[in-house]
């Protein structure tokens, strides 16, 4: 699991890539929290384009990031979520509380 980030006009974009599982989730959570605390963004975007696999650990990352942004009275948005991570997010009902932009279609198998 890797991440890169950039800040522009109080908008923090964090691009995630690789597998989001219990092995790397804690460090990713810490890195995201550090970036939010450092930049205090109004909007945080988690870009999932490079995510190849996600289990429930990804839900924890999203929820913790959402809670921190709420504390700052900011907004969290997810974007470019591939089909497999999207299934996990939808199964957890994340689309009811967090905006998910540019969704790729979720195909049932």
C-alpha cells in the first residue's frame, strides 16, 4: 500500500495505490491523519484509482478519515473507486454518508 498527497486551495488529495488490508491499514491511517493535521483541509479527497484490493480495513480508513474531517467541519469525498473496493464500500453503506465520485460500474459475477 502506497499513498501520495498534494494540497491546493485547502483541498487535500490523497491517492492510494496497492492493496488495502489489515497489514498496512494502521500505517495508512496514521499517515492520512498526519496529513490532515498538518494541512487542516476544508476538503479531503481519497482517490482510490490505484487500489487493486480492499478488505474491511479500507472501511476503517474511510470512517476514521470521515470522522476527522467532521471534527474540522470539513468534507470527505471518495473518487475513482474501482469495482472491487466499491463493492466493499457499498456493502458497508458508505455511499449513504460519504460522496463517491466517478464510480466505475459494479458488475455482479
